[in-house]
C-alpha cells in the first residue's frame, strides 16, 4: 500500500492540469491494502489509464510527487481505524498531467468486523482553494520532509492546525465552505465549525449523498 510502484517512475511530470468535467465524481474500490478492484468510467477518463492497467495495481499508481507523504499517513491511519477521511489530493495522470480532488470514503467490513474494502469518491476542488491555501501548505510540508523527514512534517502540520484551532478536515471544510458561500452555492446554509452534524451535512451536500 505504501510502497512505490513501477508505473509512477515512468510517468514524465507535466505542469498542466487534466481537462475533465469537474461536475463528475471519480469512484474506485480497493481492498484493505489499497489494491484497485474497480474504477468507474470517470476515473479511467481522468487518469488516462485503461481498466486493465488499473486492476490489481496499488492506488498510489496515481500519486503525484508534489503530495506530502504525511497527508497519506494521516489518511491511512484514519481509514484503518474505520474512519472516513476528507483529504485534498493532487493526483498524477498517465499523461504526466495533474488533477486535484477531495476524497470521501465508505468502508466495508466482513461479518467479523474486519475491513475488506474501501469505496472512494473524489470530486474536483475549487482552484482558488488549492492555489491560495493548499499548495503553499503542501509545498512547506514537502520541504520539511526533504530536510527532516515525515516525522517533522507531521509535527509542523499539527502545529499549523493547532494555530488554526481546527482539525485537518475542519480546515479544508472551512476553506471550501467559504469559497462556496462566496459563490452563493450555499447562501441559505448556515454552518458552525464545531457542529459535527453540520459537518456531516456539509460533506453530504458536497458529495451528493
């Protein structure tokens, strides 16, 4: 799940965004170890890999080198505990181009309560949120990882969020909500950051649950 894969090293990085219909939802299913078992047509179209190239491959086949390792560390720590996790992620297409998404997961267990599958939904992220807030933070985390390792990247992230008085999920929720509110998408939707039920409702609206 965390090991590098052979495809990624062959992909030339291109500093251009994938052109795709950002109203669509990218969906995939993996086993408990992050191995792809299903990818919907949107996933195939956006990432550029054929179905047969994706099946049986680790999901990090689309991991972009601009992504800090600490974000995936936190994501997988939550998923393994059976907790959904909303993360903003820069993915790498087969063409070398990138696309930004926010994640949403359903977690399937067997009759003994053991996690057997993760069903992932991914939607586009507003460009302003990425360029103004996420890219500068991720660039800093990458620099720290290169200089001092993931441990100190995580310490920085914790300190950054403590200063904001937010969890990671609360922070990105607030960024997206403020952007959408400015666009009048949720003009009649009042949200309190500390309200867990409202948080759940926000992501339900975002992912059309």
